[in-house]
């Protein structure tokens, strides 16, 4: 799977900013691959991209029409169908982050077949499932883990990719959820994989690579979320991470969607993740803590991060406020020490 | 899903005793629901059940024709199709533990539809998926966990159900794999569930019940198996077990299928399982250790079990050699103490 760029982002008839969260992720992280947005009458939200027609988008080279929107049940609204068909007729593939599959709508699939266009239902894995084997792969891997769901794992890993790229490193973001997949143009929705194949899917997502290559793997869920921890553990084992980054939202009062479940304390959460990750990479270490500190003032956030960073001996940052340079530098220094260490060891 | 009994067990043209493992499980654990076996010419294995024709089986009241066999790839051999159709025509439903779905063979599905018969592809969950919520449910639950896959979790839980039933307790075996499902007539193949729904599937499998009721939940995989640990963790959270039974095969040299992965030591395995299980049931305790000791003489096995039982402070048995009475008694005493404890607490 490789989704062609640039994109035309479809906003439908949305009137809720949250409903275009996926498209907003694309526009924020990859503005250079967005030729514009296209809205239906009645749409009251915007990504602040140029509003373009199908004709204009095609002229600007748009290759894929993106359904990065959400509605109740993740269904495809009947009003969208003529727009999707128009996109196909204008020369574009379709990529959707909705639960319901666009490819299941017969008239759309038939038209796509006739025109030779592709439909990417990115929540629905298409790769042949494979069983994980836990064998050590070459290359280096970083994985974001969390105290909960929706605590900024995608943001953290994308920001880290950007920082390490700017430092000239050989680095790739590996998407494990629908927004990340649309941003990167490829990836796998790990939570939609059959449970026997979770770790195998992640092994395939971040395969063996050169020694200087870093895969930065988007995390999902939390070992402490009773609905989704199985996904998180399979991801942890399949990732074979050298470095974990713990993500957390300051002030979150309970596990997402479950008012009766408290958040884990940070120490237990770090210990549980490191301990489980050791099964497939005994050398895994914590490389940083990345927080959403929007509940605090900047001064409070700085103090909080300094104190937590001191406590755990790793940089603690809010990527939005502080950037990811501290964490990237720490990881590279840590990696340098390892090499030094192993060289010394070899000489001894 | 509720598979009708009694069963007619189909052996096909098998020539490998391992290929009829699933049917053997049914014949061993529920001989009273098997009217007989039916083989094709060339079949060289047997379950030591009476060999019957479709007519005889129908006369004996057979309600379901069981494809409890395995072959390379779990496919349905073309030679079996006429037998499956004959079973439908003789008044039976079809239940299969194969990977490939019987219902996907058009001529069989059409015949079943016409005759009003059901097809149960038990490896393929049909229930609407639900997200787990981790809310405490009434009733008591026991779960088998393991140092590895295939270390006797199904055997252990079935033997414990039998023992507790004989003691007059209100108890149910909850199947999570295809053999268990065919033995019990219902259940869910947890490893075939979409990964987002693992714990939710187990919550539905062992739902709220009366205070005196015990669900004994068949375990799957191991938290220490890098291919399947996600399944095991989701199962652990969804089960909300009060009691864990650790299963182990003495002498197993590496994780099943992975010569490069050592088995976990028993202490880490117990600690990791108890610690993860506490997320949805803080009162969970270890209730016993159940081993496959076939690598040892009886005397050696007795010594091994005594020593390990002493070390961990719980009964350690080989269910085949020692039965499950010690573990059942320990669990009930433990449960009694809890009630006593809470009564005292309430009185205080």
C-alpha cells in the first residue's frame, strides 16, 4: 500500500471541528502534499487550505481524494457518494479513514475498477497476515507508549521524525493508525488486525534495515487500558524497540472512555512497558517523556517537565511547547554510549 | 452460537493421529455426546468410537457433523465435500474447526440454506464485536495462563470444571479455542477476534453471573510468547479473574515454534500475570500450578510438584496423574477465607 500524493481533502458537510480531525492532522503535518480542501454546501468548518473544485484540484495534480472525516458510526453518508465518484472521474484514487469501507459501495468500486483507480480503506488491513517471530532485526527502533489512549503518541513520533530528519538522520515514521497512515501514505491500522497477528503486523511495518536507520513507530493505546492493552502489548513486542518514549496528558483524570478506571502512575507505567519490551529487545531503555501540558501555564509546564525529567533521568518535554530536540539529543547520546560501550567491550 | 448435540465425528482420510486432535479432544472429554465416528476409505486413524454410516448416525439422533480435523493450511479437501453434503441431507448441522470456512463453499452453503441447517465455522467469530470496559462483574472467574502455548490450558480448565462439578458447584467451562468450543458447544476463538475487541470478547464470554457461579476460562498463549502475547493480555483483562492457574510443560526447551526464545522462569511468569490481571481485578491470586509432567517418571513428577508447590505456596499437580482435587480444594478454601475476611471486616 502506498497512497499517491498530493491530496485533495474532502470536508463533506461537516459542522463539527472534531469530525475533520484526521484531515486536520494531514494539513498540519504535510501541508506540502495538500492541494486544497473541498466542501459541500452547508459545511461550516475549514482547514484554512484553498477551497478548490475537482477541476482545479486535478489541474494542481491531485492524485488522491481523502475522506479524513468522522461521523456517527464511521459510515459513508449517501450525500458523499456523488463527490467520491466525481473524484474518481477527475483522475483521483480514494483514501478513507472511516470505519465503513468505501470499497463496499458497489457503484463506487465498479467505477474505480472501470477507471483503473485505487480505493484505500486505511482502517482495514489488506496485507497478508503474518505471525510474529520476535527475531532480532537490524536497524534501530523507537516506539511511543502511553499512560492512556489519545495522549499524543502520533504527535510525538511525527515531531521526533521531523527533528531527527532536520539533524540529517536516516529516519522513518511508521504509522499504526488511520491519521498517521494518511499522513505517511502507508502503514497499518494495528487495532484492526486479527489478534493472532498483531506483533507480526508490526514486524512487517518496521522490518530489518541498515544499522544507521531509525524507525519511529507510532504507538496505540496503553498497557493499562483494559479495552485495548492487547493491541499495545503486541505492538510493543513486534516493535522490538531500542528506545521507548512515554506519552502522557497532564491532568487526565481517568482512562479514556472509562470514568471508573484511574490512570496508572508513571513509574508503574514505565516499568511495565520496559519489562514487557525486554522480551524481544533486552537492551530497551526509556528515551524520554513527552507530555500534553495544555492544562498548565507555560511556567507551570516548564516546572512540571523539569521535575519529572529529573525524577526519571530522561528529558521530559511538551513537543508543542519545547520541541523534541532534547529527546532526540538524549537518544543519540545514549546510542553513542552504547556503541562506545560495545566497542570497548570488543577491545577488552 | 450453540452447537446442537449429539455429534458425528468425521475423520476424513486422515493418516496422522495429530490431524484428528480436535475430534480426539471431543471424544475424550464428552464421549456421551458422540454417536460415533465416520471415516473415508484410506483413513488409518481412529478415536475408538463405533464406526457408523450417515443413516445409523441419523437414527442415533446425531445433530451435528463435526470436522474436527486438521491438514496443511486448514483447508477443506475437495473429497470431503460430498460427505459434508450427505451430512446436511441426513439432517445434521456442520461444525468445523478448520481455518478455511465451510460456509465459503457455495454449494454447501446453498444446500444448508435450502435445508434450513446451520454451519458453525468455530474459528471465525460471528458475534458483534464489543469494546471491553473493565467494569467489575458479579460471579467468580478462574483463568488458565501459561509459560507458553500448548502447555495444557484446555486440559487443565476442563479437568477443573469436572472436579468442581463433582463437588456440586455451579461452574462453567468457557471455551476460547476451536477444540474447547466444539467440546462445550459454544465459545469464541479469541485469537481470531479483531485486536481492538479481545478483552470485550472475553467480557461477553464470561458475563455477569450469580455470586456463587464460577466461570473457568480456557487460556490462550502466554504473556511471554512474542507472537501471541497480545491475545493473552486481552484475555487476562477481559477475564477479570479472581484466580489464575499457571500451566507449564516440564522440560519444554523453548517457546513453541521459536527455537531462539527461552521459556520465562516461573516466578517472572507468575508475577507478570498477576500484575497485569490486577488492572481489572485487584484481588486476583494464584490458585495453583498445573503441569504436563510426561517427561518425568511418576516419582520424579511427584517430587517436582511437591517442591514447586512448596516454593509458591499453592498446590502443584499434573491433572492427568494427580487430578485437580488439590487445586479445587485450595481455591474453595481461599474463597472461603475471603468471605470470612470480608464478613469480619463488615462486622468490625
